[in-house]
């Protein structure tokens, strides 16, 4: 009511096809890289209108309407490697249809950038690829000794290391440019833009990225002597629900290629009534005199291996009345 602007999204169409295994075994057991290949299909279409109340339900309201369709096909597979390793790979194909694009130019006389709408069907296509390799390692550390009834019988450690790789190509072929000319007729700069900038479903990715991710998740459990003297088996308790470490390395970066190390963890106390979660971010790079991050490791700059840049701790406790008995 203040601006007299009306925004409408009408109609919206959405459809999908469930997961399909085109090479699945007829016996129903999929164990190979080919048999486990699967894909889905999703499509979304929208028509968006921005107009004013004075033009509402008049033919002018449709002149600036934006319509488009987005098609996505995620494809993935997974299989075992050397019996103990699990490898997964996936790629995502994205195709956008639009019925209106833009064209930019520089008006030297007015010293402004002109943006013109171009009616007509146009499309862009993007894709990316990712893969990960992981395994599970089990460890048991016994504390029992013959003739001694220790409170802690054993500690069980489960570790799940994983390494991943992601690549996002650059789709700069969908980008154009225009020249900004100074008053004396000289080109001062070249401005890059995408003709899909004002589309409903965004623009193609222009920045190439190639990165490797590293992560380790851990859980710790203990077997302890049960307070109930009639119990024949030790009681299992959780020491840490999770203790996770993760970071990544950017192959495409010119500097600061290592991402900060993220540490998270959590546990439960008092018969699982109190939950404790914690986290910290550790940066391997040093700061200059102006507190700006530089491409030099902190340990090489006279500091520690990591700089603590953030930390958090949360506690929650569950209160409930006792269940009544009939």
C-alpha cells in the first residue's frame, strides 16, 4: 500500500521423477559401479510479475513479466573399493530456459549504462562433479586385568575418515562485455555481465573451483561396571557422541588455499538429560599488522600452528515429570 507495487508469482509448475536405476540387476542386489548408477529429474517453472496497482489486470502488467523453467538431473553411484572403502561419485546437470534476456551498453553522451530487454527463448546449461572416499575404523581398548574388577572395562573408538573432491567449471561463455568510454573518447574499462542476470533462476557460475575436502568423525563409548549387582553384562555409556574435524584445500586459489579447520563435538550427561555441544574454528594463516589475513602460515610467523578465530559452547537440559503408574 505504501509503494503501490504488486509482486505476483502465478502460475508455478513443479514436477519430478523418482530415483531410477537404469542398470539395476534383475535379482534386486546392486553391488557394482554400473548397477548402482541412479538419477532423478526435477523441473520447476515460474511466471513472475511486478507491476503497480494502477496497471493491475491490464495488458501493461504483462510487459515486464519474467518466465522460466529450471531442469535438474542429479546422477550418482557408489561402490566398494578394496573391500573396506566406500567410494561415491555424483554429477549434477542444470538447464535453465528463459524467455527474456538483457543487453547492456554504455551511453557516452549521458555517461550511463543502458539495459535493454531482449525477448526470445534462450537457455544456459551448467554441471559439476564431486566424489568422496571413506571408510570406518573400529578400535577397542580393554582395561580389565585378571583378578581385578575395574569400573571401566573397555573404551570403544569408531573413526570415519573421508576425503572428497569437488570441481565446478567456469561457464564464462555465457558472459558478454561492454566498454566504458571516457569523455575524451578513450576506453577506460571493460565491464563484464551475463545476459541472464535478471532471470528467475540466477546466472551461470563464472568462477572455476577445484577443491579437496578432508574430514574425520569420531565416536567414543565405554563399557563400565553396572551399579546393579545382578547385571551379568557391563553397561554401555557414551563418552562423546561425536568429535569431528574438517577442512578443505582449494587447488584453484592463488593463495590462502587451506580453509580453516573446523572442530565440533558433543556428548550427553546425567542419563542423557544434559546435552553439551561445542565447536571451534582454527585458522592456519597469520595476520599482518592491520589484522588482515596473509598467505603465510601462522607457525612460520612466530605463532602457533593454528589461530583460534571462533568458539562456541551450548548446554541444554531436559526436565520432565515422572510417569504416573496405574
